[in-house]
C-alpha cells in the first residue's frame, strides 16, 4: 500500500521546469475530477484534446490529432443536433458555451459530460478558436435519474395507494394527504383539507385515541389506533391508523406520517360475527341435540348444555371441560363401544353411527345418529374429535310409517284395477304400474318400451293426440275430463278403457303426463246392448201402437153405444158380442207384442271388432 502511494508521488527532482510542474498538476486534476479540456481552431480547422478527454472517451492519446469531423462523431446521435445548434448560437449570438450532452466512447459506453467554453475572437469579432473544458458527470446524472425514478415511483405509489397517507405537523395541522385520503374525508380538492386541524374530523368520543396516537409519534414511538371520523360531507367511518415520526437532518421530529385505512366494513363484519357467534351459542345451547369435542386423551374440550347435562347424569357429578367422556356407569359394553368410536375418529376416520337404545333418563326407546369428525392442526396432525348426536326418533317413527304406507300403496297399485302410467308429451312411457299386466296382459318391462300409440285403435289415435296436446296447455295439477278409447290386449283383442290424464309435466317428482285408466269393456258392452234393446223396443212400440188402436177404438165405441141406453135387448146382446170379439183381438195384439219383446236378446260381444 505504501509502495503504491510512493509510486503515485512525483518527486520534486523529477520535474524539469515550472511548465512541466503545471502540466503534471493539470493532469492529476483532470484525473481526479474526471475532467478534460479541448480546443477548436476555426482558422486551421483543427481539434485538440487533453489526456483527460481521451481518458473519458476510452481512447489512446497517441491517436492525436483528431479532426473536427471525427470528434463530432463521438457525440451521441440523439444529441448531435442539440450540440450543433448550441455551437451556432455561441458563435453567432455570442452567448456563453454551456452544454450538457452524451458522448459515446470507443467501447460503446454512453457518458454524460457537462462542457463549458470561451470563444477567442479577432479584432473583427470573428471567432478564431474556442477553448473549453468538460467533465464526466455520468455518475451524478445516473444517480439523479435513479433518484428521480425512485421519487416518481414513490409518488405513483402514494397517489395510487388505496389507503390514506398523510403528513401532520406537531400541532395537528394537515400538511399533505394523498387522493385516497382526500376521498376518505370527502374533500373535493386538497385545498379543502390542507392546513386544517385533523382533530376537527375525529368523532368526539374517539379524540383520546387519536391524540394518544399522535403524541406517541411525536415521542418517536410507532403505534396504532382505531377511531371514527366524520367526513366533510357528514359520513361516519371507522378508521385504523398507524403513525410514525418524521425527522429532519438534525434528528428532530418535525412531523408525523400516518397510514390510515377505512375499516368500516371490517368493523361491521366483526360486529356481525359477534352477533352470529352469540346466536350460534344460543342455538347450540338451545337444541336438544348433543354437540361436543374432545382431545386426544378423551377429555372434554367444549360442549353444549345438552351434552353437559347428559354427561353430568352419566358420571353422577357436574360435568365440566377436562372431564373424561368415557364413563362406566352404564356398563362395560357401553364404555368399550364408545371408546372404540372415539379411537376410530382420532385415527383420522370420519364416520356416522346409528344408536338405538332405551334412554336411561326418559326410559323410552330413542334413535340417535352420531357423527364423528377428526380435528386437525395447521400441520395436519389430529388433535381431537368433533362429535354431533342428532335425535332421529321422530324421523325413524315417521320413516317406519312411511314404509308401511308405501307398502300399502304398492299393494293397491299392484292389485288395483286401475293402471297408472306417466307419459311424455309424445306418449312414451316413463312409468307403468304393475297392474298393467292384469288389465292388458303386458309386463311392466314390455310396457316401458312401448309408446301408447303402438297399441291404440287406429280410429282413436287422432283423438288421443289431440288430448295430449290439450293437457299440456292446462295449469299444472289440472286434469281433462275422462275419455273412452280402445287399446289392444296382449291376446290381440280390443279393450275399452276409461282414461283421465293430468298435467304434471313441471312437477319435479313426476315430470310427465299422468294417465289413470281402467278396463270398461264389459260395461261398455252392456251399455251398447241395452241401447240396442231399447231401440228395438222403441221400434216395436211404434209399430204395434197402430195395431192396438184399432180394436181399442172399437171397444171404446161399443161401450159408448151401450151407455146411451137406446139399444134393444137384441141389439145390446149383439153389441156385447162385438165387444168381446174386440177384446179378444186386443188380447191377441198384446200377446204378440210381448212375444216380440221377448225375442230382443243381448248381442254377443265380438272382441275383435
């Protein structure tokens, strides 16, 4: 180290003359100051650089002389026009040469130089030469730009920061605030807030919290506090602020910097969570279901009142946290069974068990559904077990009633005379009751693969298509009036059925058109036969009425003649003879009518017609 210092020293004996000494001093000054001087001779069009210039441009000094054109090329291309304009103004207008521009070194580096020069003129004020000096200010410029970029970045962050950032004087006056803060206090512009006392915005009841925060910062203590503010337009907000001291160059606190966020929504949510927690506790303790959790040693961690009451009864002492949930008062089997459940859960298994027993408290049969769920810590280790026991006694009772009801319903459906089918709007079967076999001979499986139009009588198909269209247009749950049509039996015969269809297309549990139909073939045949017989009887009555009227008219005329009393004995006798003959004739007519009516019989039913 000492050797190097000695090598850099110039011994007085080595310097020959005052000029040489000045040259050495100038060289060292240029080196230390990153300086270089230059001269331009306008008369001879020559350029001279000192060693400092060559050092800045990373050139070998032996490359001198450098002509003006070559020297000009070292100026950065983007700064050449600026350099040319400045030189012209210096020469033509006589202004001082003071320029900062970029140079490109021989290695391609870009350096910033600040150059100052003086123009030497002749007696005609014509420029003869210009002598100048420039300094490599690259480090200063890079540091400046870096600082400027940091400042811009910080300013951008500050301006875009969603939280309030403000600077407050020791006496509580607002010095600076970002846009987010101005928005929070409802200031339309900075002038509405800057220079005002912050305390004027603080909710009166919370002033003590803000003042404590501010005083701590003035003492050099970083702290946080919650308080409410009332904005310039009257809006109340909850704020959470962290304040730190700002110091001057002497280390004295001259202001307070604070970051404040709007936590109104957070406070509302916290209050909501508190209410929810209280409600949950009320619900948990108000239910008859059992809720409890245990640790890995089978000890009670938390429980609702229902479980605590049960555990108190089982262990014959008031239950509390830390008590073992395994008790032997009910018996060894009960103890081992529940120990097995807890061990399964603590091994990591989530499961459900169903318990059916006589309650030791109520002495009644109870059904319980018990859930076991492992509790894990952040590392995934099982630390306990959450348990929930739900009383399903009423549910099981209703379920058994439902099963019995379902059995009765199925028996009715399977053995009833009605067929129940669920159809799509196109007539495809989605469900067919088992009674279809009894009514039409088809199995359920066969019927499910058929369309209703596959076994309808051809004459009835248009009417049924129209009914399916109509039922889709009526309100859900409504039915069309019953209708009779013919369906082909498995044996090939045609059966008359009476059908009622209901729109349950939008019903989630049905999702189709419900068709209830039953066989009315025998009834239809009997009705048709009665109608035929009635028609025949009507025909007989109409025909014979004319035959009856003739003897009846004779009888009526003879009776009226006798009633006059104007007949002799002989005439009266003959009249009675005529009367008897007419009565016999009427009797014969009536007998003929009876014989003809007895000839009307039920026609045989032709099932294939």
